[in-house]
C-alpha cells in the first residue's frame, strides 16, 4: 500500500518508553521512508478529538534521537475513553449527541492519515481498533499499528510491555532511600506502595531488583548496618490471597527480632476489601472514565499500614509511593533494546498495511509480530508460580499463598 501520512499518539498513564518510542518511530521512518509525512496528536485522543497536533519537521527528524534520553511524553498524554460520550461532553471535547468515534474518525480523514501509531495500553489499542473498524465501514482504510505500553506488564498476550523493566528498576532504586528510614524510630514499619491495579508483576520485579542491589553492598553488623534490616520482609500482590492474621504473626516475629519491617505492596492488593469496607460505611468510591476505582482516593498503602501497625506493635509507620518516580523515568538499556526491535517492526507493518499490536506473542512461542486487535486484552495476571518469584518468596520466608480470583 502507499503510505503518505502517519500520525502518532501516546495515551494513558506515563511509562518509561513513550519518549523513546516516539523518537524511534520518527528515526525509523526517516531512515527507510523519508517521504512519509509525520504528525503527532497532542495528549493522545484528547488531541485527536480537538484536532490539536504537531507536525514533525526537519529539525525534529534530525534530533529525534534526543528523545531516547528523556522520560514522559513530548507529545503529551491524557485519559480519554471514546465510548464514554457523557464524560467527553462534560470535558468539552464533543457536543451533546455526537458520536466520539465519528468525531475522531472524521479528524483522521480530514488530516489524510493512512497509518495511526498508538503507544499505550489495552484501552488505547482497542480504541484505535474501533476507530479503524468505523472508518473501514465508511469507506476509508486506516492501518493501526500499536506499541504496548504499561508498567504493569499486564497486556494479553504480550510477553513484555515497553517500560516495565525500567519501572521495576526505578522502583527498586526508590526503595533504597525509603528503606534507609528503617532506623529513624524503634519498631519501624515501612510500606512501599508500587503501582499495579490488577497485576503484581511490577511489585514483584521491583522487590527482585532492590534485593539484587542488596547483594552488591557491604554490611557492618557490629555497628547495626545489617542486611536483614534493609531487606524486603513481605511482598503483597493482587494474585495471591492474603492471610492478614497469619502474615501479621510472621512479621511480628521479624519486628521483635530486628526492630523493623519493610513491605512491598502492589496498590491493587486488597482493593476489593477496601472498597467493600468503604461502601459498607456509606462512602462513595470514586471511579475514572474507564470505570476503574481511583486508587489514590482510597489509599491502599495507608489502609494496609493501619491494619498491620497495631498487629505488629509498630511505633512509627511510613507509607511511600514510587509510582510517579518510576513511570516518568527515561528508558533503561534493556527497554531501549526492546523499543528498537518493536519500533522497527511497527514501521515495517505500517508500510505493508498490517494492523495489530507489536509484541512477543505468548500464545505463539513468544514470536515478535503484529498481534491482531481482537486478541488484545488487559488485566493479565502475574504468574506467581514463576521460579524467580517463588525463589524470592522462599528467601524472605513468606508463603506465596493461594491464587486470588482473577480481577475484572
């Protein structure tokens, strides 16, 4: 097919891959198809609805490599659900009675877009597929090629989403300073809350990364600089049922022995229990345009800290969240390599007219390919039976626990 103009957009929350992926797409088109015009919709679907866009000019093409050094997204993100018309009317992005899909599709037609590259999670990707289907039904062919972005690493059937490795490494680095607080008071409880609504991969990987750092350090037990005090003592993820009383008893023993306890908590762990408790009190639980509970309004870390503080006899409690520190980072070397391989295939698929999400397909021997949109879904559970995770849990003395019911 003939490709004359492509559009890029980044959407959803940030991840340490967005800037690099945008830069990589610009670089690859400039390398193999310099005649193709490139625009970028600002703030994702928000810019698509409002027609706000950036033209990628010669200067941007020459210096696209600079974007690999930065986190965030130079073209901007937003959380916009095109099927939630009421929310979009309220935000002034469409008029009452408008079909948001039609508004977005007409903008793509007006801009003469042949290929739309989305960099986002499952909602971003499936929304793009809906747009392509709408346009096809109305006689306009659009190729949509997405790149999988989520620090939760929870896109079905993608083995590894962009930015997740970096986010785990950054959360581990964040913990180095936070856990340094463990001697600020006797009987100190530290809760490191990590992003992960339905999937505990990031929390587990962050704990693994942090403990790898511990392995590189020297210790002086005679003066109190002890690895066991700096270690991770519990990892709570949504996929494993939590026996609060049993864990409290185990961690009380840790507290009595060394004087502190450090917990890595996935923000999605225990959310159903927290929501049930709040609603039983008659309190309203706020949700975003996608229907997800606004986790920052229910504070899972504070809830867990409250449950454990009394049971452990903690004198002081510290709850810290690493999410924004992690997700806005620039990509590390491992992610940069993954971004490069995915971007190159994304441009190839775009020029060939093949739509889909680029990723290693877990249902096809981990083959790197354009996975068809109907097979893309969110909420992939973290496999708590993986050897590296069971080894981590055994090392810190925590039972893995039975798998929790899948999150919906």
